[in-house]
C-alpha cells in the first residue's frame, strides 16, 4: 500500500513559522549559536532524558548493587549507538513524512497492525507509568509526606502541564524538569567512586559467570534504553514542534545530545548503586525505599535525600512524555485533534487519553500488596520484548524509498537497525529458554 506524506495541520504550520523565525535570525557569533541551540533542543533531548525514568533509574541502581561496575558500565555507554540509531530513525521518519508512526503503520501495513501497536503501547505505558509513581512517591515520602498525599501531589503535577498554552511553553517546562537529572551525577560523585575501578571495568570487560538472571538485567537495560514509547513520541513531537526535512541536521544534533546525556546519567545511577555492592541481600526485591535507606545508612543522609528527589524528578518528566506518546498514538489511530497547541476544549479526546492513563496508574499504585519492586524491573524487560517488532516496522518504513526519498536509511543505518532488532530477539529467546529450563 503506497503511503502519502501528510500536509501539516494549522497548529504544526504555526509552529513551523515560529521555529523557522528563530533559526533564520541574522545574528552572528555566540548569540547566534545560543539561539540556534535553544531552538533545536527539544524532542530528542526530552525523549532521551525521560527514558531515564524512575523505574529505569531504580533498575540501573539495582544493577549496580547486584553486579558492581564490571559489565554494565561499559555496556550502558555502548548503548549510545543503539539509542541514537533508533531515535534518529524515528525523528527522520516523522520530520520527512510529517505523519505519526501509528498512522504510517495503518497506511502501509493495515489496521490490524496499527491496533496491535496502539494496544501494546498503551498497555506498556500504563505499566511504565505505574513505575513512575513508585519512584515519585518514594521521593516525596522521604520528605515526610504520607503515601496518599505523595500519590495525589504527583498526579496533580503531571496533570498541571495541560493548563499551559502552546507546544513551546510545554516543551520548555519539560526541559527545565529534565535538567534536574543532574542530581544523579551529584549522587554518584558523593559516593566517591574509584576511577581506577571504572577504568579496570573497561580494560577487563567480561561477562560474569554463575548469574542465572544476568539475561534479565541485560534485557531490562536495553529495554530501558530504547523503550517503545520513544519511537511514538519522538516523531509526533518533532511534527508538533514544526520541524521539517530541511532541519534534519538540527534534529540529529538534538537527538545526539539527548543520547549522550541519557547514557551518562544511567552510568551515574549504576555507579551510585555500586557503592552498595556487597552490602545488601535479596537484591532482586530492592525497591526505592530500600535503596534510599541503604544510601542513608552506608553513604549518608544527603545522598539518600538527593537520590529520592532524583527519582521524583525522573518520574515526573517520564510521566509527562510517556502519557503524551499514548495520546498522540491513540489520536492518530482515530484521527482526532492532537496538538499541544490545542487547549483541552479544542482537543478533548487527546487530553482525555493523557489524563486517563495517568489517573489509572495513580489509582493502581494504591492497590494493596502490589509487587512494586518486581513491576519496576519486569516493565523494563517487557519493554525490551515489545521494542523488537516495533523496531522492525520502524526500519522498514525508514527504508521505504517511495516514502522517504533521499532520506531513506543508508546501508550503515540498515545494518545497525537490523543488528539491534536481531540482538533483541536473540536475548528474548535466550531469556525464554533460561526461564523454561529453570522450571523443568
């Protein structure tokens, strides 16, 4: 089925005019550079920073607690190539076609595949949002707030972004929240990591033997690095911002900056967790409260407090972006208005998905006796499983010459994309085999 490139709607056209008015300013020198940088950063950086969500940061930290620096610090830094490959394809597909990923799936592969992607994305996003509330409430409880108040305040802050007008205002606000991710760098520094040990991890990189659940942690690591929602979010956000094919270079810079920041923050979370290596039992059951208490006991009160606040910030940013990916995906599937320039009264169903998904997660979090620690890790693993088929469709669309023209995947891009897909499928099969072998 041949696809068509959609004409931008009125909201996107308005954003394009504003975006190009900024980047075409005649200023030269340092001010010109700063203006361009301010204009271009946005969807790529936000998607990457939000991918270091509360559940992801908990998983990274637990990985450091269980394995130390060893295997995972070099591995997480290598993931910058993986995340950039996936996010650049999503950015390029959206800016060139000016059509969301969900609609492209429907146009080229039919409504059945479109429904599969929407249902799996929405279900995974609900689980992921639940992990955000785990992290956010833990961060507020350490300040002395009770559980109900922490949950309600988190919900209120996530929903409050809808009252702001315009895509640009909402994007700048989200970037301000994302900048606070630097807290994890501070926490890692406060644990006084050994630079010699980090250097040795690279020099003597090896896979530790005797760990039956190693494949779970590797898939969780990759699943967090390239979560399914990113693919849906990135293309739609660039379209809503007003970025077009002529601005691909700026989009790539934005995406590259985001990917580098993402892996550095993730590495800091692993380093911080490694400070607790060998001091905690039953690592797989560790949740945010146990981690915060361990930091308080073994490292100090301030690192514990900052780690809790970092989890809250990570969960807040991720909740906003993940909910938006659901809203854009569902709205594209049904042809609803879907711009952040619209007020709630102009796009009620778009914002209803955003508000509804967050409320469901906030209420589910309060269900007694939920295995919250297990949910935090298994969500990342599920994300790794679901990313493989989504990535296959993304690669096929980005390599469609009729759709993408001169902007289709290069040979190197195809090699990277299909290698990532094959690796994810291979790890999923390995995990399934290990799990079944353990049960028999």
